[in-house]
């Protein structure tokens, strides 16, 4: 999946988690559990994401697991976790992706061109 699409999905997950702090029908929270779990699973198995991000999303995936759900029963706990995990998704969006090899190759080419320009012998 392209990096731009992944970042957009991360932002959508963050917004969904921020909306979860309000009072919504139980179906919303069930769907949220599934969406966040799937997105966390995709983050964990993505090769471009740094390893320490993967470890943090394993805990999110376990908490939002729809197969064996964890119930905290107190809304204030979920509010805190929803906000924290929403922020985590936003941090992943802006800081979690390593630079691509194309960007690195382009930078190396530009540096070598600049060296050639400045190493002109008279």
C-alpha cells in the first residue's frame, strides 16, 4: 500500500478514536474495535515502519482485539486510551515512516552533482 494512503488511513483512525470519547451507540465502538485492530495489524506487518512503532501498536491491537475483546467497563478509562491511541496514530503518521529508498537515491544524486560543481579545477 502506498505511504500516502497509509497516512490517510492513520488520520481516519485517529479521528474515529477522538470521536469515541463522545457518547455513541455501541455499534460504533464495535466497528471501531475492528477498524483499529485491522489497521494496527497492517502497521505491525509493514516493512517501512520502524520497529519501535510496531511494538507500540502490538499493545493497541491486543486491547482493541475484536475476537477476544477486553472490557474495561469504565468510560473514563476508554476516553483516556482513545485519546492516547489517537495521538499515537497521528505521531505514526508524521514521524513513523522511514525515508524511502527513492528519496535517499535522489539526495545522493543531488549531493554528487553539487560536489562535481564545486570541484571544478581551473
